[in-house]
């Protein structure tokens, strides 16, 4: 990997720290007590990407199948999942988000978006908010690198 100038490395550390802090703060806004990070990640993945098997979820989340089984068991007990037989292979079970799980995902997102919108309005001037808005496509490009 090529050497980067010191100011670029410093910016990288600052961005990483700020993004991590914002992520932690958003997790505190809602649902922090009811779902673990791994449960939230699995539920959100199922919501975004659609039904999957336990093995597919474990691979996507880079965890062992036993760990994913425990995560899914907890989500099942909350009523957030639906299970069905794989039409292509009746021996496999396909897991999807239940109606309650979908309402939970959408409710948490809405609550976090509302908190963030209020924080932006309270902390930033109109000009500062426009600067943040202009930086978003750049940050998205970095995230997709």
C-alpha cells in the first residue's frame, strides 16, 4: 500500500473516530437494551437483503453457525423472524423478517433519523448543514471503495 501524507492519515483517523462515535450514539437512541449488535445486524441484513438460511447469514456476518443460531433464537423469541422450508431443498429452512420484525426495523430507523435530524437542526447553522450535505456523496464514495 502506498504511503499517504500525514494530513491524510490524520483525517482518516478523525473520520473513523467520528463515525464510530456517531454509530454508538445512534445505537443509544433506540433499541439499545432490547437487541445486541449481532441481533440488530442479522435482523437488518434480513430486512435489506431478504430471506436467507442460517448458514448464509453466518457467512455474511462472518460468525460461526453456532453463534448465528443463538442470535436467531433470540430474535425468534421476540417474534421478529419467520421460518419456512426452502422450496428448492425441503431440508433447509429459510429465515425471513416477520411483520413484527419489519415494524421494529422501520420504527428504530425512524426514531434514529428523527434524533439525527433534531441534532443537525440544533447543532448546525444553515451553512454548516449545507457543507455536511455536500460531503455526503464523498463519504459514500469512500465507504464503497
